[in-house]
C-alpha cells in the first residue's frame, strides 16, 4: 500500500489517474479515496460542498478541482467561460 497524504494523491492513485487518461475505451481503473485523504471539497464562490468519499475516480476528481483553482464546474465557467471537467 502506498503512503497516504492528507493533501495529495497517493503514488498508486497518480498512476491510475494517468492510466485512465490514456485509455481509448470505456474501461478504467477505479481509484477510490483512502483513509486520511480529504473527502469534502467546498467551492469558494458558491460554497457548495462536494463529497468525494464515494467517488470511483477520486484521483481525477481531485485533479479537476485543482485545475479549476478549487472552483466547481459552474463557478469556473461563470468566471472564465471555459468548461473544465
């Protein structure tokens, strides 16, 4: 088992996320949250809470929040006019 950090993804989660990005079919590696990782993300604009504890692709979900600067999809779109999923 890989080391878990409260802020970042584990090594295994990073590898699974990268592998899933490269897939061309509809199969993907599940990448669930591990104990000690952040599960609730709050959009700083609309204050909506997102619980990622049951996410099948935790790594990608966390990376998308980071890519949007912590904003949810709606707030990021309102601010930039771009859709980042």
